[in-house]
């Protein structure tokens, strides 16, 4: 086998690389959008873990920190049917179960129900 990079091989590799770049960029964007938001939206009522319905439903702003036995890895507000994505604002959206208060997309509560 010839280990030299000829012109045809070079262009084949360049073409494969050019085709792969959009897929890599899209994947990186998906992972970035999964990051937990650090600041809640201004002027919106935000659910608090230890207050009112947040306390009753054992809401946590980071699902992985939940101690509830119902929590399963991968479950979070962002993929719950009560999370209103149509009104999302910077990684937060209103939750039906928490009185339409805004919750983070990576939060969780014991009323979690996967989107259909």
C-alpha cells in the first residue's frame, strides 16, 4: 500500500472533512443548549425549591441533585410535559404544576411526566 497522499486522496479527505463540519457544529450547539442557565429571566416569577409548591413538589433547580426515589437519570423539566417551551426565556419556562412560575430546563420535581 502506498502511504503517500496523492491529489485524489487529498481531495477526498478534504471533502469528507467539509461534510463533517456542519454535523460537528450542530452537535456542539445541542450540548451547549443543554447547559443549565445561570440567571433567571428578569421580571418573571421563578419557582424556589424551598417555598410553596416548590417545597411540596420537591422541586430542585438541578435534577441530578434530587434525592427523590422517583427521579431517574435524564429526567428534567426541559423534557417534561408540564414545561411550557412555547414561553421559554433563556433556559427557563413556566411550569403548569408550579403555578406557571418559571423553572429551569434542567430542574426536576416529583410531578415529572415525560412528554409524549
